[in-house]
């Protein structure tokens, strides 16, 4: 999971999206005089630079410059080989043939065995990778490598609906990283087009284009005209400051989700609006927490006006979430789980809390001598609209006698993965494949596993097993039923999906299926 807004996603393609005045990735930039050095504003520091253990949005953005996946999933385009030149797939097996001549940043060739070792490193319990069970099955996965044939074959005991779209998105590290993961903190040990040249955590990260990069997706190499020679990622935590820097030309690329877009939209910038940061509130189901009682969770869900909170949290720019999957997806696009979302009914919520033993004592509900006091955790770097939405949830819960304390955390996933103190959490988890939720909401509990909501919904587990046995679109009804089970059990309450706008000042780029900039598509 992210230590910041979470983006665990995968898909086989999305509807075509294009930047205005955007040159096509792989082709020369239209203006040969544009600078070959660009600065990208990033709203949060990535923290650790290990691409296998850091699934935060900031971590994925930074690591994409130095590390590659087997397959390139650029939005609006067919899947293309990144490290793989070809592949075959079924619901239980996907086999990749690697491109010839791939070199790691330390100059060593990447072999099929290295790819296998990278996945085995991610799967090891001591690694603690949040990608385990999300980008590849947590158990029952066999990996075979043939260095001579350059093939890596993944076989799953359990069928997977979108096996290529998950395994193909897993970052791959080189042999030196597997041997000494601590080296990833300061050194690029991947096959990406850029290598880390300098880092000042909390301030900036500078990447230099490798001169030996010849195997990029869609024909990109270090000789591709317009590909920046240097990319500096500058940490700018304030969104208004990012907008100011875009306006002044101090940065060439940045993402803005709030009202500052009004002034940026009036400028001559390349701009692409995409769904961003879905509003999702999760409930801690751990025994001993008040929200461990399903009746309490369902009462809390009924006490919250989703429509009002959704509009406030997105600044009036959002749309209602109909499933737990981002509308950025082109998979299961007709899915709709809204029928099971609890209706807003404060009176019914109060009655349900009474029935659960939490009765009013003055303005506060009490049970067994304890007040119903909840920790409402949320990421520390969300914009003001989201904070306002969270404060509205606090007010609405107070109206039924529930004390919910908004608690921002700059590293909130450290809290949830460590089994820390929280009852409700606003966690903007953006997924573009429905089967991603099978990994997020199952498995061992923290600190031994990634099932951080302590979900024990057996119906959900059974439905995900049924869905995994079906391929592609045939699995959509089963995946929707699985999501409905989570929502009906009040494990999660969906609100609205906000939007973000990627801006480029004299720079063009494409986005990946996970909604992040594709480094090999940068042209400036």
C-alpha cells in the first residue's frame, strides 16, 4: 500500500486520453529547441526508494524512472512490451519472452532468472511487499526461468481473471538489488531509462538519462529525440505552490486537483483531466474496536450523507463512485454496486446504535462505561476539499452521538499496516482492476500480512474465488457481487471520485493505466 494516497491498479487498456498539443510517445518532439532538462513537481516525498516495498503514489512515480515492468500499459494504447518482447496468457499461466540485450543500470545483463528472483524477493514474507497478493498471487504461484530462451513463466494454482494485467505491472529489480535491498535507498538497480544521480530526501530527486538504453517500450531508446536528458523531481507539498510554479515556469510538469486549476486552465499549458483519489472510507473490523461490530459499522454508514460529503470532498468537481474500481478502467465498465450502499438515515442509524448497546448519555453514546469515540484517520497531504469532507463526516456522526476525531497522518499506511490506532480511515485507493480488491481485503492480519481492515467476510472470499475462475469480462458480475458483499457488510463506504489535472509547460507525456506519467513518453 501507499504511504500516501494508494494506487494499486492494473488493466489491459483504458479509453483513449490525449493531451492537447501532445506529440506521440516514441516520436520526435515537434520543437527541436525545447529544453532537455525538466523539473517535475511532486506533492509528497516518496520515502524509501525500494520499488518492491514502496507502493505509495509518490514511490511509484519516482521509481518508474529507474525500474520497469514486463509490460507497458499506456492508456489509450494496446499493451506493449517493456521488458518482455512477447507473451502468452491464460487464466492460470502467463509466459514472457524477454527482449534481448537488456542491461541493468550497473551494466549487468538482465536474465530470466533475475526476473524470477525479483518476484521471489517480493513474495518473501520478510520483504513485506504490499504488491504480494495484488500484482501476483500470494500463494500457489510457480515461476520457471529459462535463461537461454529468455523466458519466464508464471503458473497459478488458482485461476486469475486478469493475470497478465497484474503480473505485467510488477516492478522488476536487478540481481544486485535482490542480493542487497538496502542499496536501493541510494542506487538505481533497475533497467529503466534513467538512473538516480542525486537525492535529497524531502527536497528533490534527480535522474539522468542512461546512454545505453535501447529496449524501451514502443521503440523508445536513449537516442529518441525530445526525451529529456535530466529529470528533477522536486517535492512541493502545497498544491497552490505547485500551481504557482507551473504558472511561473519554475516547474514544467505538475498535478493539481483543487480550485487552482481555474487559473491554470486559462494558460497555454498541455492539460489532461483524469479521475483521481476516490473517496473511500474503510472500517477497522478488528476485534476490540467498536467498528468490529457489523451493526455499528452499518449504523455509522447510515449516519453519513454520502452525497453531501462527496460533493464537498471533491470541490464540486467529482462524480459518484458506483463501484470500488476507478472509472479510469475499461474493465467491467457497466458494473454498479450502488444498490447495496446504505441510505442516509440518521434516525435509523441512532436506533441501530441503541440496539447495539451504544445508548445516548447526554450528547455522547456509551456502552459498558465507555464513550463511543472513534479515530478518523486520513492522509496528511490531502487537499482542503477532502479535509472539509472529513470534517463533515465528523459533524454528521456527532449528530447521532458518535465522537469521531479527524487524525491526519503523513504516513498513514504505516499506521494501518502496523495494526495501529484507527477506527475509520479515508483512504483514496485507486484501482483499475476489480480483482485487486481480492488482495487488498484478504490474507493475514497486520503486522504479518496486508489484510489491514481485518476483513473476515467469508462470503467475499467465496465470491472472489468464483470470480477468479472466470476470464476477463466474463468475471465482471462475480466481481461486482464480491464488492457488494464488502459494501453491504460496511467494510468500506464509497463516496465520490475526484479529478486531477496533469499539466505540462512545453512538455508532453502519456499516462499509464494506473494514471501515472510514463517516463519514456516525456518529450520536452
